[in-house]
C-alpha cells in the first residue's frame, strides 16, 4: 500500500482508472518538478469514457479512488497553510486571492502565482547582474526593479519576500552596496523558500481535487 | 495587452446607469502583470467593467479614442513607458476623468505629488477589495459639483492670489478644492441651477459627453479668461466670451478649475526657477531673460528700458521656448513643441527689444513703450531681425503661429536695448541648440546692435548665463508639474512698459512672476519633456523672470502696467488647462492695437493675452510709433494658427523666417 503522505514519490497508476469529468489539466500548474500524474491523465482523457467500467488496478484499488484521501489532503492543505501564515511566508492577501478564485476563474491563484514566479526570477536575475557589475552605480534602476518586486510580492501575499525587498530598497536608497548584496542573498533565499512551499501547496491542492473528483463517478 | 471584460449585457450604459456603481467602467494601467491581473480580478469582483492594459501609451490611446467609454482610471506610478504622474495630468486635462494612483511605495512626497497633479486618490499595493469598493465615489464627486465647485474655485483662487505666491498653492489649492468639493456636496445647488440639476438627476449617468479641450478651444478659453481677468473669470462670462456651441458652463467651470491649479503649480515651479536663475547671475538682463522666458515675462523685461529689454531679450531666448511652452504646454498638453518655441522667444524678445516688432517674446519696446507681446517661441528669428534693426518697434510680430500660442511679441523698441539680444542669442544657441535659439541668438545679435546703451553687452552675457541656466534648469523641471508660473511670469514680463524704466519695473514685478514663470516653465518642461529646448526655454523664462526682478524699474507707470499685466498674466495662468497658444496670440493682437492707442493698453490687454502677448506701453520715445506698427504685425502674426506638434515644434518654431526689423509686418 502506498503511503499517501509520501506525495513526492507516489506514482498513481491511473491508466486503468476512470478520471473525473472535470478536466484534471486545470489543476496543473507549471512548476519545475512535474507531477507524474499529468501524462497519465492525458492518456486517460482520451482512452476512457466516463461511465466506463474500469478494471481494478493490479495492485488493488488505490485508496485515493475511494475518495477518502480528499479529506486527508484537505487537512494537509490547511496544515500547510497555517504553517505558512505562522511563519510569515504568506499573509492575508493570499487568502484574498483564493477568494477570487471561483467558477469564472477556476485557476486564478495558480495562474497568478505562475506569473509571479516568472517575473520574480527575471527581476532577481536583473538584480544580481546589476550588483555583480563592478562599475555598478545605478541605484535608481535597482530601485525600480525593487519597486516592482515589492508590488508583486505584496499582491501575492508573500510577506517575507516583500519585507526583504523593502530592506533591500532602503539599502539601495542609501547607495549601500554591501547592504544591497546582503539583501540580495537574503532575498534569493526567501524566494526559494516561498517557491518550494507554494509548489507544495499546489501539489496538495491538485491531489485533493483529484481525490474529490474521483469520488463523483463512484456514486453511480 | 488589453483585456476587456464586460459586466452587463449589450446595453452597457443603461445598465450601468441604473445600477451604479455596478458596471462602472474602469481602465486599469500597470506594467506589473501580477498586480494588473489581481487588480483586474478584484475590480471584476466589485462588479465593475474592467479594461486592463500594461502600457500607458495604449491606455492614452484608448482614452482618446472615446473618452466616454470610461468612468475612472487607475494607474500605477512607476511605469517604464510613461511616468504615472504625467499620464495623470494628461488624462485630467484632456479627458477630465478621475484618476487614482497606485503604488507600492508609500513615500509622502510621492503621495503629495499625486495630489498636486490632480489625482483623486492614492492607493498602496497590495490593493484590497474594500478600498476598491469605494472608488466609485470619485466618479460621482466629479460629475456632480462641477458647477458648484467653480464658484468656490473662483473664490479660492482669488484668495490664494495666483500671482507668484502660488508656491504653496498647489497643496493649499488642492486642499481648498477638496474642501470646496465637500462643501459643494453639502450645499444646495448654486445659481447655475439647471445645469446642476441635470447633472444631479443622473449622477451616475454615463451619458454626459466629455468636452474635448482642443487647442483652439483652449486658446479661446485662455483669451476669455485673460480678457476678464483671472480673478474675475467666471465660468458664465467665459462661456459667453468664448461663444462656442455645445459648451456648457460646467465644462468651462471644471476647465477653469484645472487651469487655476495648473497655474498655481507653475508658480511654485517658477519660484524654483527663479532661485536657480538668481543663483546663476545677478545681472538684470539675464534675469529678465529668464523671466521673459515664459513669454510673458519676456515682454516685461523687454518693455523695460532698452537695456532691460535687451536683457529680457537675451533671457528671452529661452523664453522663446517658453513662448512655445506656454502656449503649447499650458494651453495644450499636446503643445509640447510649442514650449520649445518659447525658447526661441527669448531671442525674439531681445530682438523685439531692439526694436523688432517680432513678437515672440513680449515685445518690449526698446523704446520703452514697446509693449511687445511676448511671443514665446515664435520665431526668434523674426525677433532677432527686428532687434537687429533696432527699431523702436520691437514688436515681434511674428509669433510662431505654429507653436506658440504664447508668443509674446516683444517689442524691443528700446533703442537702448543693446544687443544683449544678440549676445543672448548666442547664449541661446548653445544650450539647446535648437534652431530657435540659434535664431534668437542671431537675432539678438542684431538687436544688440540696435539696442542702446544699456546693458546690452551685459545682457548678452547674461543671456548666455540665463540661457544656459535655463537649459540646465529645464531638465530639472522636466517633470515638474505645470508651469503656470512661467506663464504668469512671462506675462509679467510682457507687461513691461516700453520705457526702459518700465522695464525695470517690469523686472521687479517679474521677480514675482518669476515664480510663475518657473512654474510655467516647469509645466512646460514637463510637457515638453521631449524637447530639450523647451527645457531651456522654460529655464530661460525663469531666468528672465529673475532677471527682470533684478532690474529695477524706475518707471512708475510701468509698474502699474506691469501690475496689470501680471495680474492678467496670473489670471491667465490661473487656469490649469492648457492654454492654446492661439489664445496668447489672440490676446496679443488686441494688445498691439491698444498700444497703438498709446495707453496702457496692456493692462487690459494683459488680461486677454494669456499667453505671452503682452503689449507694452507705448514707448515714450519715438519708438512707440514703430512699436505700434509692429504690434499690429505682431498681433496679426500671433494669431496665426498654431499647431502643436510635439516633436516638431521645436523645429518648426525655430524655423522662423528672419523677420526684417524694418518690416514690422
């Protein structure tokens, strides 16, 4: 029996299972570590029709097909969220984002966060190249980048990243190069933490939705 | 990237009206895609109709296409293609839409800047939905009490005394306006009654068409305000004077309000300019020049004694740019190029002082009576030519019709007006390198010859200083808000009596106006940001202002004149709205005629000449005759159509044909 908590190593065998009618692709977000679920889902979508009686998997019915995992995953999700709030990695703005997600924009949060990752990595690269330059003197330009970083981080609800950016901007206003370098290191570190945690969040969310969706056809 | 989502069905407007604030149409501008997306979704959640774009330029384009399509604009402060404050100004002036600023930075200075530029509100990121739920109030607030506000605005403006002291006005004005608005909302309807009622009936109506304040319209507006006098400019009277179909009192009222705000902002900028100028050189002429940069100021300085005129002329060179600036910038945000022309003015001014009638800069009659209307930006060449001829009539008749609404004919009739003009022209040429300036320089050179004894040389040198100063100064002001002051200052300059003495006086007055000039300059520079010359022009104007102030005018009558002019100028500048250069031209023309009459026409004229046309008092010497002639020419030339060609203004303005001194039109 596969451990349900071992999400990262879990490879669900979906080939012979029915998939929920809702498109699982919508649950997916782009991230560095691809979940193995995806290719299977794609196959399933075209290979099986809803209502088709699915054969039992060789290893037996995966627990998640029974839909019991949905509750467990939701608990995991809440636990992780609470942890992130407690640590200050995320704040209430993230909840606002979640509230904006509804039927008309079902993947709102994941879309926004993806754009955020994309933009932030660009900004971080720019900042680093600016600071690594020996003849660097254009603190204004750095200030502009930082302003954007602050704006987007606060819109996401990334509290710690935003705070580091603010400190970074203060150092930049004082033309303090050493301070800026330190702040950049810290910023990159915080950004990595945020990114990993958000990926984890999305992963759990994805599985939870999957589990919740799976329950539906079983009622027939 | 534009995304449009509609809330309602096909009949958007009706639905929006019925369910206001639901369905209010918002345009969101932010270069950060994350914030834009979040903001857009939040606004949708508030049940508004949202259009988003990440480029300020495309936002402007959309707004200009159909200004009735949006009720509110939310804009980020830091954007790569255009400064958020600049967009704010443009939207406020052209489309009269409420604009909310958005920023991650909560710096007090930025918030203050937003308010002075006319923002309805300043939000900080991250934006919360609670804050967005209330933004519809800004739309209602704008729609309703426009007329009511006007009355209060008038009172307020008078109280704050738009002249020179406008430094603190920007904040106080906005506060006052804000208070006024509050009061208005509590008050009963004003005597305008009906119009208000119409508005109140449908406070949320989307149907109210927005008036496009085109250059021509604005010119008329400025002319009307000048005619009435800034303090006495009541929307009703302005409306009657303008005699434009389809224009309501409310439109005029709100435009008047903006114009005043603009002028106040200019005056505060002008003070900075003045300081700069003061720092640069203590020579009067240079100051004069600076002052006259605004076009108005130039006249003043020019009108002063011959030497003064030369000084003003020299300073005018930059003001030539101003002339353009004033006219174009002030009058018309698009008229940035005109601002550039103004630079040319200083030259013309100096030229005019030399007796040219060319008036770009206020034609300071070298003869003293020159009430050169300062044509800003108007072909300095013309002025220079005139100056060179050193005729009594310094009128710079030729205003750049294209650019400078504010061209002030500078009647440099001062025989004394040395050729500081010439020297100034040289100085002019250097900094900006604009053709105008060059022309001005050349003209000045000519004028300097014509100009008499006084500080011609000094002026010339000063001009350079001031001019250089102007150039540098401008850059600082590029982002300044309106250059109301510049206008005012220039106006003051233009009011220089033809007498040299008067110019002295003018100078002193100019100092007051310097602030205005500076402001106007800065305003202009902000508008002319593309034009380096404009910058210098504005600077020059400021310089003129200062120089003028330095010059001690001994002529009492000129004082009066100057006062009047200043007043008029201030009034003119009281309006934030961009003044069409045409206005100045138009106003200049009447002045010219008055001058001929030999009275302090420009006292009254000044009113009408919002822009740089300041007629100078009849020169006491024989130049007066010439002045009058030139004034006629100037006025006629001033009325030439101006085209605000932002990019090409400078070029166009510079391309004034050499205006023969003798041929006062």
